[in-house]
C-alpha cells in the first residue's frame, strides 16, 4: 500500500524549513506558526526555501509587435475609407424664414453630397425647422440662425417645414 500523505507532509516540511543560521532555528515551533504565511511568501523574520524558481518576465516577440502595427494601420485605413464626406465637401444652402415663409421655397442641391443648410429666422417668434424625410428637427429662436447638416441625398424632392406653423410654412430641397 502506498501512503500519499507522508509525501505531502515531507514536501510541506521542506518548504517551511528555516535556512541555516536564521534566528528561527532556535524555536522548534516556527514551522507551525509560519504555515499560514507560507503561501504569502513566508512569515516575517522567517526565511523559507522556495520550491520553484521565481517567474521570468515574458520575452517580447518582435513579430507580434509588427503584426499589431500592421493591424492598427489596416484598421485606420479602413476607417478613413469608410468615413463620410467631410464638411468642406458639403453643398451649402442658405434659407431665410420671414413672415412664416421660407425663401427660397424650393432649393436645388447636388445629389450624392452632404448638405449644410444655413437657416436665418427673421421673424420675432421661434420656429422649428423639421423634415421627416431628411430626419431633421431643430428649433431656431426668433431673430436667430441655425446650421443643419444633412446626409448625402439620392435624387428626389424632400419636404421641410416649420413645425409651429406647418400649414403655412413649407419648403422643399430638390436633389439632382
């Protein structure tokens, strides 16, 4: 019959045996008091033998660094290629709101380019520039101005209006 318990006891005793010349050699109870501290690196004032060498720092692989750099560059290039057109490429449209009417009531914009609408409200009352087709909704104060950015549009006619006076205040963007 084989006794595994004795092998474990011998290993534990070897791990907790004080190094020769230590002050702990004089106290025969030191291994018992040091046992709870053994997992944390030993009891204060007790030097114990290590059962394994300390871990070595990981060596950096130059190929890993190169691969990560190439991956980061590929992601940056893909993000740049997928980015929407810049604001300086956008077509600007200036619209005035006066007496609850848009001027021009129908503005032509290039299709396939982002649009920047500059709306000046010359009325004393606020207005809400809105378009369900353009997915835009923005309030402009009386006597104020706003800038609305719109995505590139497919060719077509897109309605916008003042939500506060929808019955009388309507306009269109025509993308061609």
